[in-house]
């Protein structure tokens, strides 16, 4: 499964925000079940940012959200995310 959080950030705050996203990503990366992650800035609207994380399963992702390091270093930035559903599972295909 993967999770996407999108953010709207003024250009003046972009460099500091990128650093905060990197810290959040590192907190997730230390959790069991984490597969990979990335952050990005939108090419057409540079005030839009995203953080995508990939997980072995939804349980790993949800447990990571309860991790103390994640609570301290990722949850505050996730609280600033655009309010929309962000957890996705790939459909089963043969």
C-alpha cells in the first residue's frame, strides 16, 4: 500500500518545508514495514508539495503512525496536509 500527503506551501517557506518533509520521511523510514518514500514539488504549481510512502501493508503504515519518533517528527507536518484521503492500496491484478 502507499500513502500520499499533499501540502500547499507559500514559496517563501519552501526551503524550510522541504527540510521538515525530509525529517518526517526519515522518521517513517525507521519503522517496520516501510518500503520506500519520496517527496516532491509540483512542476506546474511550485506551492504544492507531496510526500509519498510505500509500505508492506496497511497495518505497518498504521502502526508507524503510532511510533513515538513519527509522532514527534512526522505528525506535526502531516497535520498541515491538505485534508483529503491519502491511503491507497493497489488493486489485485493477475
